[in-house]
């Protein structure tokens, strides 16, 4: 991931700062993606995997490549301005700090370094791009609107709030099997809710969404409980999976980013299952 994402992200900066690239179309910083938010989900995965590879990788060349990939992806994410993805990475950085300081009690300096680098890049880039800072201001304003009157705060979260409300309102009409793919859009003009868990419930029914949530939780909880027996690769995949799931709370299931969560969850669970078979 870090090697394939690196040239794409470098070209995204070239497209932004130097020469427009023919196939990089769309509003905002999209690179080869259809939508800036879709690119944001991919950037979140790239940053988290690159940052944690920097912590654990012993080979100096690979360590430098991982750091470069994470740094450049962070720069692109600031310009891209997908706040959900930015917050997901920030959450993982904080959780990884807690993991290193209080659970495994090692790699503390490296954990601090990647966290400080993430914040520092944000601050430096903010001199030219006020994207994330302005998004934070908007976020606090949206939270205030929801608290003040949740029924009238339709514009909150870039209009995600109205989609969430519409989805929850109509789900009881077909709770078991859902409305099919974009079925609620055709029936009630309520589009994809921009929340992966609600989207599964809307498309396929509440039981399907609960099964997905349960499966993800089982994999993550079991792996975390056995973290002492897990390799660094497994724990990288564990935290990257968490990063995706955090960003998916504000995202959509889409064909070219969603498969990554299945891959990372599979890699997270593989060592646990292998160890269980040999006990």
C-alpha cells in the first residue's frame, strides 16, 4: 500500500502545485478517485499504515519509505480536506500512544514522533490551506446546531445529519431485508447515509449491519486480547482496520476503498487463527 500510494500522492501534489495532470479530474483533490472523500479514506489507510510501519520496520530503507509515504499522504489529506478521515487518523495516533505507553510499554519515542509529525504537518500546511482548521470550526458549529435543535440541523456534517435522520426514520419500514442498493433513494429521495453501518442497514437490513459490526468487533477484540502473541505486522493491520472503521462512520461503502477493510481485517485475524489452530 505505501509503495503504490506514494507515486499517486506525489502526483496529487504535482497536480495541485505545478502542472495539471490529464486524468486527475473532479472537484477538490481527487487524484484517480471519483470523489475527494473517497480519496480521503484511502489517504487515511496510507497514513496509518505508513506511520506504524515507520515505528516497527527494522530495515532503514523501508523505514524511510514508510515515513515518506505517511508524510506526503498527510500533506495531501490536509489539502483534500476530508475531516472524517483526518479525525480517524488522529484517533489512531492517540490510541497507538496509549497502547505504547500503558499496554506494551515500548516504542514510546516512535509513537510520540509520528503523533507530533502529524500535528506539525497539519500546522505548517495550515499556513497555506485553512481546510482542516475551518472544518473543525464548522464541526463545532454543527454539533451546537444538533444540540440546540436536532430536528432542524439538516445542514450539519455537510448534510450528513439529514441523511442519517432520514435513514433511521424509514428503517422500521423494512428492518429485516432493507431497501436494496439505493432503494431508499428511489422511494424517499434519501441518499446513501454516509455512515457505513447505517448504509448496510439501509441496503441489506438491520440484521446484516449487526452481523458486520459483530464480526468486526470479534476480530478486533480477540486480536487485542492476544496482542502479546501477535507480531508487529498483525498489530499494524489491527490499527489500520480501526482507522478505516473510524473513518467509515462518516463514509460510504464504495467498491475501490471498502475492500481494503476486508483485507486488513483478514490479515489482522490470520495470525490469531493460526495460533489457535496450533494450541
